[in-house]
C-alpha cells in the first residue's frame, strides 16, 4: 500500500510537470488499481477543460456583457436618467462615446454608454459587447470633452481588445478544472462546462440563469484583481489612436491622469500614472514624426472642445479627480 501511495503521489506531482494525457496513459498502463484509475480519469477531464479556451460566440459575449452591465449599474446606484436634463446628459455621453467607438475595429457592436449615479467614486467601467459606464463623480472631474473622450476611449479599448472576455474564458476553464479535480460533476454548472469542453467550448448563457449567474460571479471576482499592466498599457495605446481618429488631443487625457492622486490604480498591477503619461507622449510623438504624410499628425489641428453648458448644470461643480487612472471594477 505504501508503495502504491508513493507512486500515486509522484503521479499527482507529475500533473503539473507533464501533460494530462501522458499522466493518464502512464497510470492506466501501470494498472495500479482503482485509485490510479480515478487519478487518470481526473487528468483526462482536466485536459478536456482546456478546450474551453476558445473565443466566445457573439451571442455568448452579448449575454455576458448585458449581465455584467446590469451588475455595474446596480453597484453604481443606477443610471442618471431621472429627468430631461439627465436624459440629455446621457445622450451627450453616448454621442461622444459612439463617435469614438465607430473609429474602433469593432464598430458593429451595439455600443451603449451610461452615467452611474455614484458621485463619490471617480470611476469608469466596461463590459463585453460594448457597454461602457462612467460615474457621476468622474464627470465632475473632467474639464473638457477631450478628457471625457479619453476616459471613454480607454474603456472602449478594453472592450475591443476583449480583456474582460479573456478573464471570462479563464473563469470557465478554472471552474471546469476545479470540478474535474474534486469530482464535483454532480453540479449542473460543472456538468454543462464539461459538456461544452467536449463540444465547441462555447456556452449558451441565455438559456440557463444558474449557469449565467455563476459565470458572471466568477468574472466579477476576476475583475476585482484588475486588468494586467500590459492590458492597461494596450488600452491606452488604442485609446490614443481612437482619440486621434476622432480629432481629439490625447494630451488632455494625459493631463487628467496628471491631476489624479495615487500611483495609478486601485490595484497593484496597474501602471503608474507617470508611465502611462510617458507612453501616451511617445505614441503622439511617433505620429507627429511619421514619414507617411497620411499617418502624420498635426498637433495644432487636434481639438479640446468645451463641455456644453447643460453638462455642467446637470453634473454640478467640478472637483479634483482622485482615480481616473484606475479602472475600478
């Protein structure tokens, strides 16, 4: 028995060192009994979970995005849509946002922008399928339309680059593997994930509220850790391109970052604001010096439009931002 347990322990360690297929084949070939067969079966199930690492279908993206959007709206105290003035504000933010989104590689999404009632936090949020939110508190901190556009462009970039979808796929895989290791295939969610791993790896979230709830909860938890540093910098880079395409001056977004406090994010893996500012300046300088006249940027032509009077009247007096560098999820 001791010898068999030692071999099983070694095999278990091997799960992290060799492929699951190799481990399963080795255990079955050794004919070590039921304990080994269970380990081999678990290894095969863990391997099948990797088949969930596929790009979600557009229907799956819309289902996840709409559920996350509802979650963000609830967390932010609801949307500012209680009267004609707030509806006008919402229309303005959507106009600025959709203009930027049409410059992006995914203009076909049903882009939706909203203002959350949260006046305490200076936050911007996004969800798959084209949902972008800014808080009331954020709007009180922007000084012109170019700064607002910079925040929206950064969140649009996260959606376009599918950063949240990547987190969601990781949640699918980890949930599936967790069920495979513990043998919790009796749960409905684990069973559906297993079935998906044996098919095309995609889920029909709209048809199962339980599955939807668990996947959304897992994705929200993943969001709590924030985006990776490279994802934040990639979103800034694409945001600069969107701003330039729409005629806005990216330096205004950099100015907004400069006025924020803290090191650049609620989460330790966010870049420092100084690093983000340097990257933005470098990207703009490269476009100014581009040898191709069609790609070269004339900085003097870039715009910093004033905010409409109705914006300030509805949003209220401005205040110093305390966190736009931080996509607070």
